[in-house]
C-alpha cells in the first residue's frame, strides 16, 4: 500500500466528511479543497467549518485551515487534515494527487476532469463515469446507495429529500426570499412545528421569519450571516426527537458512501 500517496477531496460538507473520516481512519493522507464561503447545513459534522473557525473536529478528526499548499505537511505531521480554500482546484496540478474525489455535491460538474489524477471519483449526479471522471458513486438513499458506477451516471437529482421518520420534503427548510440569514435557534434544539428558527433580513429592511413544518430536532442550520436567495436550503429537522446525538455524528448515508470510496482507493493504491 502506498500510504504516502495524496488523496485530494474537493468539498468538505457532511457527506464529504464521512469519506474523509473513513480515509483518515485507514491511515491515508488527505487534502481538502473548499470554497471561500461554504454553505454546509449539518455544520457539526462538516470539516468545511475549518474555513470559518480556523480548525474544527468531527468524531476525533481535526481539520485545520491552511493558506498555502506548503503548510499541509505540518498538519499531516500532527495527524490532522488540511483544508485549503481553492474552489477552482488551481492547486491540484502542483499537489499531484494519486486520487481526486469530487464531493462538492453540486448536482453538476464544477470543473473536475479525468486528467487531474490517475483515478478520479465523483459522488452523486452530474458526472458520467468514463467521461468526466473514472468512477461515480451513487448518493441517493435506497437500494443503490453507495453502488460503484463505472459506466453511466448516478440517479438524477429529484429535489425530494429522503424520508426520515416518515417525513421527506417537510423536514427540509428553504429560504422564501433573498437576504442575510440570521439564526434564532441552534443545532440540537428541539423545535415545534411552526416555530421560528431564524429570519432573513432583506436589503429593503424587511424581516422574513423562517419557520419549521414539523416537530423534531434541529439537525442542520445554515451559518448565521450567510446571504441566501429564494429556494436556498437553510435548515433540516429530524422528527426523531430521541436521536439528539445524530446532530453530532456522521450519518449512515455518509458512512455507506465512504465505504465504497475506500474500496476504490484501496484498489488504486494496492501494489
């Protein structure tokens, strides 16, 4: 196993973090590239929070923001994962990774190409295996979740969230107007249906409340101060009130996807 080979991850949201954690736990070296202003909802389990906070920890894995590629060595030496703001992937050529994983989850390709590394992997729809990247991993909940696709595409995005505790689209909250998102509640709070959890401050001074549709645990919430547009995902309510710890744990979906990626990584690095 070529343990010193670099695995480069584009994206550090909650699903990406599940994969990063699995690869780090296997003793592999990972570099994360992120946007200047990540918009993760499940912030307690998203390593991209290091962009804002300087560093963050998810289930024992510490991520540290770096400003230059050269600073990554010191972070790896401390058994942590470096996070570099580089949404365009300009550092990929210099980094020379063995594997590039696109985990941006934008439902479209934002610039990942097969020539970026000997093996390129994409999570979810928006990519064609064998053309845009070498391999695609299915991210839609259900029987095909985590399946490895070597020809073709993942299931297209339906825009309908997976069902948890009997609720699907009702548990996810989107912005109704444009403006700055301001939190009123926090991740982990128990909320009631119809409760105001945040508000959106528009340029004209209008304040629009953001309310829940169901009762449950506020599992995900956009960072306060983030600018939003209508339809932007801002929160996620888990109806299972007894599952409070889930707010702070990598999800079953993320771990399933991570297992498939680890399988691909091991096959690539094994000699």
